[in-house]
């Protein structure tokens, strides 16, 4: 930025966003007394905050987000009495948030996400009666959230995710913040109950308290939040492993805009109520893994026609996988691992053509691997390990060239030779067929899997020699062929991988 910019004394706005500008901000900007808008976001500017900018007393908007600024936020910003918006997101600012910001009575937005700020949130910010957006996430802030901020009736967007804050939420949260729409307090050290007053903020859209230490039951009146789209309460200590822990799901059927429902890794017990099938048809994600939920997987999931991600893993589910699961045509990820699911994998699973990740490991599934899985042409990961599956590995599964994250079929009872079709897995990173009853020679076509990093064929009945084509597996990090019937020499090229 040229120093000559200071000669443009009638300049009211500088917009340089979304470019490749770099270097420090010239102090000559302090001569632009009429400047109202100063926007540099998404560049490579560096150095400290241009202190002379605080001479521009008529400035309304300062947006220096997504640059490489360092140092402290100057307390002199408190003299910019006309400032409406301060956006320093995605920089490297350190030190404390200046309490002097509390003097800016017109300030509507404070956006300081993704910096290295520390210390506590100044209580003076609670004086900002016009403050609508407060974004402080991904810093190193600690201490309590000032009580005064919970009394700011203008607040719409209140975000402090990913800090080291603690304390409990105000019991009057929904009453004192009636305009609140976005409340994100995830990844901190908050505790105590979820206040039932939350339901009084009728415009609530997104509530996220994931990864804290909240306790107690989930309020039964959240169904009053007609605009609610995302409810994330996972990673806490909610519930008490009782049969009625999931009763809070019943009123949520009134939330016709609900898209994301995550209550994973808590202490919720009981059976999933059938009312979950009456929830919003806009639901795209349900995450309930890592609880104490038992009973069968509800058939009513089939009513949630927009569902893309369903995580039921690490619970105590029994029974079989519903055949109706194949009617969820938008499903992309299904995780039911580490339960006690039995029976066969339904052939209808092949109808899920958008499947990306299928995780069924660590259950009691039996029967053969459905040939219909070969229709899941978008699969990135297929994990059926640690079950009681029998029969041969279908060629159709080995032909899924889309698999990159891995094919895991270990610790089953699979038999027969490994088809040369395995060479179709050309983009696979991990292949685990260990601890089965596979026999015959190891197919030389495995050498076509050039990006393979992990290959385990241990604990089978493979015979013959190690294929010379393995020399092509230059990225291999783990190779386990132990406990087979292999013969011949260990190829010298293995020492060159």
C-alpha cells in the first residue's frame, strides 16, 4: 500500500479485499480523516494493527480479516465513537481484548475469530447495547462469560467456541436474549444444566454446546423453537442412563426446520422413541453414537427421506439392520459399529447409490457380503470387520474403484480365494483381510493398487510366494503376511520399499 494514499484526503472508502496485496499498512492512512470504510479482507497484509487508523474518527467499518497481522489490538480503538463493525478474523493478533471497546456505543459487530487472544472477555462489552454479533471463537480466552453479555437484548449471534471458558449458562438465557438466533459455546469447559428459558428465544436457529461438561436432562420445551435448524449437544454428560432420557426427542417433532440433531457421547439411556420418525423431513444428520441406548434400530428412520448421515455406533443396539434402510436414497454415511447387531446385511443396502462411508464393524453380523454393495459406486470406505460373515468376497465389491479410505473385512469367517478383481481397487489406501479363511495364492493384481499404504493378509491360508508385483507398491508402510502357508524366499525388493 503506497504512502501516497494519504494524499487522497477526500477518500471515504478503501476496498481492497480478495487480492494478493502484502506488506505493512502505511501509517499515512491516518491522514484520511473522512474515511468511513476500510476493508482489506482476504489478502496477505502483515505487521501490526495500523495505529494511525485510530485518527480516522469518522470510520464505521474496519475489516482486516484473513490476513497475517500480528501484535495487540490497540486500546485506542475505543476512541472511534462511530465504529459499527470490527472484523479481525483469521489473523495472529495476541494479548487481551481491549476493554475500551466497551466505549463504542454504536458498535454492532465484533468479529475476532481465529486469533491468539487470551485473558478474559471484558465485562465492558456488556455496555454495548447495539451489539448484535459477537464472534470470539478459536482463541485462548479463559474465565467466565461476563453476566452483562447475557443481558444484551440486541444479541443475535453469540459465539465463543473453542476457547478455555468455564462456568454455567445464565438461567434466563432465552429471556434476556430474546433475539438470539445463533448460540455456539462448543469446545470449552462449561458445566451445569441447559436452561429451559432457551425456548423463549423464539427465533433460535443454531444451538451448539458440543464438548463441554453440561449435565442434567435436556429441556422438554425445545419443541417451541419453530425455526430451529441445528441442535448440537454432543460430548457432554447429559442424561443419567435411564429409560426416559430420550424423551426430549418427542417435542422436537414440532421443529419443522430441523436439519442437524447431534446428541452423541453423553449418558443417554433407554430406547430411541418412534417419534424420531416424525421429525422434520429436512433432517440430514443424526448423531447419537457413544451413549447407552439399546433396543432395535427403529424402522421409522425410513421416514426421514433427506437423511445423509446416521451415526448409531458405540451403543447397545440389538436386533438386525432394517431392510427398509435401503429406502433412504440420500444416505451417504451409516455408522452402526460397536453394537450387538446380528442377522444378515440386507441386500437393500445396495440401493444406497450415494453411499460414501459404511461402518458396520464390531457386531455379530452373519451370512455373506451382499453382492448388491457393488452398486455403491461412490464408496470411499467399507468396514465390515469383526463380525461373523461367511462365504467369498464378492467380485462386485472388489470392483469398487472409488474406495480410497479403505476396505476392512478382517476378523470374519470369509472363505475361498481372493479374486484377481482386487486389482481394481487402484486408489485404495488401506486393505485389511486379516484373520479369515481365505486360501489360494495372493493375486499378483494387488500390485496395481499403487497408493496402498497398509496391507494385512495375516491369519489366512494363503500359499505360494509373495507376488513380484508387490515391488510396485512404493508407498507401502505396513505389510503383514504372517500366519499363512506362504513358501519360497522373502523377496529382496521388500527391503527397498
